[in-house]
C-alpha cells in the first residue's frame, strides 16, 4: 500500500464511467472494480465516489435506480447513459493523448508515440 | 414524448433525499466490512478498515447533498422546457384534430390585424404625420373668405390682397403664391405637356425651406417683371427628360417655344404640398403696379409661414383686423371679403379626412368584432372541453399544466394569426396605395409603419394570452366534482357561460350592423352619383387639352383659325360625329369667373356684384358634349368675332337673376372695356362642373370666336356605338399634323374624366364594402359558433324533449328562433349606434339621408336572415338528435 498513488483530480469521473461501461453497478461495485483493475495502485478514498456519482447523475451521464443487490439488499445501481458513453469515449481519448504528451515531455517514452 | 402532458416526463429519477443518501453509504460500508471479514479480519478490525478506506462520511454526505440540491434545480428548469414543448405539440395536435377552429381563429386575427395595419398606415401618413418641412406646424394656407357674398370660405386670392395681408400681419413671417403652369415642352422630339406650377420667389427658399439637390432655388431677381426665364425641375424630370445630366443646371429648356434656363434640380421625393405631381416650377414675374388693379380677382393660391412662436389662432386675429382695414381702404374690391388661415396639413387633407376617419372607425369596429370572435370561439371551445379537462384534472393532472396548455394553445394561434396579419398588412397597405384615388394627399409616401406593425403584433399576443387565460381559469378554478357530475352545465358551457357568449355575439351583430349600414349608405350614395344626370352626355365623348404657344400664335387672329382647323380636321376623321371646344371642361377642375350686372337694372352695391363662371364654347360644343338647350338658341356660326356679342346662361343663373322672366333678349354687362354688352340668346341646363355632387352655380357660355383663349379643351363625339378611346391615336396624329409644336394633352374619354371625379367616392365605397363583407362573415362565424356550441351543450335536454314527443321540426325551430332572437337584440342595439354615428357620414352621402330607412331595414333583415342561416346547420343537427343515444351516453 505504501507505493500507492493519490488519484489525480478529475480522473475519478472517467474511471467511474469506465467502471459502468459493461453494465450497471452500485457504488461499492465501482470501488471494487477500480481497486481490482489497478491492483490497488491508485489510492482511492472510496467515499469520494459518491458525490462524483451524484454529479455525473446530475449531468445526465449516468442514471441511478434503486434495485436489489446480489445478496438481496436494497442498493442504488448506476447505469451509463448514451451521453455518458459518448463522454467516456472522448475522455479516454483525451486521457491517452494527455498521458502520452506528459510521458513524452518527461522522457519516459521515446519519440515512438507520434500521433 | 408521452401523450399525457399532465404527467411529469420521466427524467433520471427524482433527486434522492437524505434517507436514501444514508442508506447508500450504509450499504457500501456493510459490503466492505463483509468483504474484509471474508479475508479474515475481525468485525472490529474490518469496521475500522472500512471506515478508513471510505474517508469522512460527513464530508461525503455533504457532497452528495450539494449535488442533490443542484439536481433539483436543474430538473425544475428542464422540466419547464419539456412541459412547454409538450404543450406546443399538444396544441398542434389539437389544431390538427380541429382544423376548422384553428383556421377560423387565425383567419379572423389575420384579417383584423391586416386591415388595421394597412388602414392605420394610410391614415397616419395622410392625416397625422407632420409635413416634411422644417417647423411644419408654422406652415399655413391663406384663402379669401367670401362667405358673406354667398361664396366659399376658401376662395383663391388676388396678388394685391395677399401681399397686403402677408406684409401687414406681424404673425406671418413669409408667404408665397402659386398657380398652375403646364407648359408644352417643345424640344427633344415630340411636344409633351409637363405638369408644373408657377411660384413666387420665396416659396422654396423661405416658406417651405427646402434645399435643391443641385443648383439653386429661386431668388428675388428671378421674379421681377422682365426678369430671366428660369425653371426648377423635379428629380424625376431631371432623370427622365434630362437624362440625369450632371451638367443640367445652366442648360436651356424650350417651354411653349420660349427658352428657360434650368437653375436647379429639386431633391428626389420632393412633392410640394400643392400639386404633388408637378415636375417643374417657374416664377410669375408679376408687376405689383399692374396687380394692384386686379385686387378683386381670385387667381392665386398661397402657402405662408408663421413667425416663430406665433400660432394659428394668434395669426388669425391679426389677419381678421387687417381684413377690416383692407375693406375700408379698398371698398370697391374688398367689401365683404375676409381671409381664412388654415394650417397647411389640415388644409391639404381636409377633403380626404372625413372619409378616412370613417374608414378608420369602421376598421376599428372590424378589429373589435374580430377580437370578440376569437374570444367567443376560445370560450366556446373551452366549454366544449370542460368535461375532458375536468376528467384529466381529477386523474391527477396538474392544474397549472392544464392552464398553461390552454394558454400555449391560444398564444400559438394568436402568433400564427399575428404573423399572417403582418403579411396581410403589408399586402393591404400596397393595395390601398394602388387603389387610392389620385390626389389623395401624401398617399405616394405611404409605407407600412413598423411601429404600427409592432403594436398590432403585441396586441395579438396579448389578446391570445387574455382569451386563453379566461377559459383556462374558468376550467381550473372550478369545483371538479360538480363539473364532472354536471358535465359542464355550470361552467362556460352552462347557463352563465352562454349568457356571456350570447352578449358577445349580440354585440358583434350590433357592430356589424353599424359597418354594414355605413357601407350600405355609401353604396346607395355612390349608385346615385353614378346615375346622376350630369347635364351632359359623357358616353361617347373624347376630350383633350391643347395649348397654342404664344410664339406661334401671337394673337386672337392666329388662335381662331387654328381652333377652327383643329375642329375641322377632327370632324373629318372617320368615326367622329361632331367636334366642339370649351375652355374649361366639366369636372376638370378648371374655371374662371367674372362679376356681371344685368343691363338696365339698378347696379348693386360695391362688392355686391353677382359673379358667374364664364365658359367659352364653339357652336358644335352642345352637340359634341350633349349639353341640353333649355330655351332660345345655342352659339351658332353666325356669332362671328365682329358680330354682336352673345351668351347663354344656365338654369341656376336664370332662376336666381331672372325669376319668372324670360332672360332671352336681355343683356349682361361684364364690365368689358368699351361698354360692350352680351345679349342672352338662350338658356342651357345646369351641369356638374366642379363636382359630381349637386352643383348649383351661375354659369355663362360665350362664343369662343368672340372671346378666344389659347389654352382650351376640345371635345370629339364618336359616332354611335363607337368606343371613343379607339380614336385616341388618330386624334393625336391629327393635332400634331397640323402643327408639330401642338400636343393633344390630357386626352381621355369623358367617361374617364367623370370616373376620376368619382374616384374618392368609389375608393371609400369599395373599402367600406370590403370591411362590411368581412365583418358580416365574422359575425356569421360568431353566431354559428355560439349556436352550435349551445346545441351541443343542450343535446341531452333536446333528447329528453324528443323522447317526450317533441317533433324534430319544432326542435330545429327552437334553435333557429334562438339565433334570430340573438341577432334581433344585436340589430336593435346596432340601429341605435348607427343612428348616433349617422351625422359623421352625412357629409359623404349623395341623394340618400344618413338615416335612410331602406338601408337600415335592409341591413337589419339581412343580418337576421343570415343569423337564421347560420343556425341552420346546428338546427338540423339538433333535429336529428337520437334520444336513445344521447340519454344512454350518460
């Protein structure tokens, strides 16, 4: 855990959208997914997911609905809307470009990454 | 969009409340604890770890609450727009379902707005706008007032009197005279007559204060006896005749064979308040010494400019005191002569104003009727939908939504009607300008007024909101249970609503009656005018004006044979029956008068001499124009230049000056030099000379040979059954063949001259007829709407009656009777209104009184009959009511 990274501001949204890409999840599921796919590299204060989820909901990028969880408890599930899906695509591309550019500038990556 | 606009559209779900936020957090923590425990942590350890990983719960909750708040706000805004969008599409669906209703409302509004915009634009330009000169309110017109001699208050002026009044009245700073001047332009190919005026030098520079586009206006040096021949031309003349020559100033024009120097070009669009069609202006170069002798004459018209700060009333007082002084200074010429001072604009529009105000009044009535119609239709419709709205309301639809739907519906209709009304207004204004009779002041400058358009547009939208709101509130403010139970019999569909609508329809009928009576009176008056005996026979006569230039026809001995030759040549044309000459054609607006005394009678007091209009005719004039001889003989060939002077007098002169006497053989003294007297040889019928309306003025016909003039009209009568208009080219050619410097000007069949004189009456009659037609249609629509809705509302009652044995015929009769009673009430009120308004139109009427019973009764019967007709369809529907079905429908 000591080598975990603090999450960059603004990246929570795109991670949430990505987490919902393959189907609805509740907040806990989103947290689980992020932890799983990053092998715990990213240090996420799980509580911050919730205001983010509600913000995305306000922006109509996700919609939320109360349902029943796999172990029969009431849970709120979030689903990607069409607008959310489009935003995910755009943000993913932007993120890739950004990461490449920063990597290039820092000399981490060679000049191979020409667009 | 869902079909029921009463429901909120499903958005992304309602914003969560605090309980939900908490349970969302709790769920997360519980799952986390379970997961950690599954990995072997104790419950206590797991709970601590879960809390650590989650972070500050309170902070998270506040973040979520903030988002929820924002979402609630967003949702409100969004749902407002969604709701309006739904309202619009709902409204469109309603219109589609009932296109007749929407069409009638839209057409009603478009007609009302269009007619109003067009009429207001015209009235504003013609009557209300200030004239386009600096300080236009200081401009006025001075006339001789000879009412004390039995003459008009707006008689023309003599130069000497005008100069004395102008220079002796401190309140009048400047003043100029003008008179007609229509020279023949004899260069550049053909000879053409150019309409123009002569004006004294200060007219443009100091009275009207207009700047020329090129060159200069007149200066005092241009207007002295024997001064240079100078001419100012209009912008049109400059472009069309002078080819827009930038060097035009300083060139020479040959007018009546005399060279005139062009000193200036007036700006484009300059239309002088007098003779707006003038294309050139020159100066009279009067000699004050000579003019002093002609103080008693009436040859000039004027424009004056009041001194700064002086108003018309103040100047009038000064003019009146000066008139008294002139009377005592010049008793011979000025006894019983006063002066009238009018504002220039009022003076210009005086002749058109009554008619235009009547048109304006009727168009306002039309708009009111149109508005009433729309209100009524919307009310009727709301009541027809009361049940539907009540059900929807009871099923949980938001009342505000129902109201907003109705408002959107009516505002939409109003907007569509308004837009079409704007289109109709533009088209209508153009049509009016094209239709307006020549001489309507300033008509050429009329354009659609954007302010008027904006105002009418706003009025429509306002009307839409208002009309939409009343029924909407009616529906929404009611006790739903009772309306459901009673199916709207108490709402606008019930007795109270019906009473309101009945009153509106009756009011509509009353207003329609007023407009119809006005149109009826004008139509009857116009028919009288058209068939009135003019005293001559316009059909078959072709007339033109010819001017013999002084350079080629220096004196009477040159003029006489020229006119004889023109008559001879024209008479020889195939299809021409007879040709005569008269110096002032009937209805041409031209004439000149002279004082006279009957020889052998006691001379009247100074300034009391009677006057008569003098016309100079050739022997064939009576035949060519169809002038009727009453007694004695007409001018004949034997009345030659060196023979005894002869004259004919008209019936009016005979009645006034020879009552019970035979005038033939008596002699008239016109104060001619040498004491020459004219012997009366006959009496001719009165003719309509100045106006197609009654024209009872003394007139004398003299022999052209004995008193020739160089400008005269010639009348050629076509052979029976021949159209005189077809003779035009041959007549033109015959005149030019005689002398290339001559032109047959103002050539037109006499019927056209008469028609032109009737043009203002025709215009007014046509307009009012149109309005009356539209108003009638609107009233019929209103009646039909109300009757059919009331039948709809009473279907059950009618069904019960049928079930109890009433016959279909009597049910139908009941409905028709209702309509007739409604119309009858409207007619009674309308007759009262029309009688009050009658004096306004009285001055426009000819041969029919403003209270003409035929018109009133005719219009009343028409309206009642139309009301019965409008009720026929609903009556038929009522008579077909199937009692079983109606009663079962409950």
